[in-house]
C-alpha cells in the first residue's frame, strides 16, 4: 500500500472518529436535555398525584357527610311520621271521650282565644318571614266568627306537642350533624 492510500484510510478513520465524537457530544447534550425534561415531568406528575389524592379525600369526606346528613334526616322524618300517626290515633280517642263531656262546648274566654290566635300568627310569620309570598297579609287582626271551645283546645294540644317534638328531633339531628362536622374539622 502506498502512503497516500494509507493516509486516506487513516484520514477516513480519524474523520469517522471525529464525527462520532461530535455525534456522541450532540447525543449527550440531547440526553441531558431529555433527562432534565423527564425530571421536570416527573416532579409535575408527583404534584398532580398529590393534588388528586387531596381532592379524592375531600370528595370522600363530603360523600360521607352527605350520607350521614341523609341518614339523620331520614331518621327524623320517620320519627315524625310515627309521632303524627300516634297523634291521629289519640285525636280520635280524645274526640270519642270529649263527645260525652257536658262542658265540651263551653267557650274559651275571648282574651285567651285571641291571645292564642295572635301567638300562632306571630310564630307563623316568623317561620315564613324568609318567604314573603307565603305570608297572609290579612294577619291575625281578622277575628273568626267561630268561638274556640275547650274541646277544640283539648284537640289542639296533642298535635302542637307532636309538632314541637318533631321540630326538636329535627333540630337535634341538625345539631348532631354540626357537631360531627366540627369534630371532623378539628381532626
């Protein structure tokens, strides 16, 4: 082989090695860039996973709270239905007993009956004050032509007590739910 051929071969080998070194250098730069990109994507993925975990926890807590609220409200509703049924039975029993009473048709003094009507209207207005469309604009000032009797009064007491018990049951359920929420917030 002559020197020129050997030089050409050596030059080609050196050129290939040089090009390989440049290619490796470019590949290393590309690998570093991709590695940095992978690192930032991994960090972002971990952050998103933590966010999803927190959101899942919040959603699960809300679902449990809704489930508990539904359970408490259905218990209160069932209790109210039971009490209403018992009250209706007692009302029938009381009517039967009162039919035989000679004082049943005696009128309640007008001051007492007007006071009861005024108090009932005041309580109704307070309960419906957030819904003005439900208010009776005539109010309690219109007196009924019918006289309130002691038998009427006796028949009102039990349903009123039942309604009070039902309202108290509902308020207790709301209070229980609120206290459970407060405990959850503390924990």
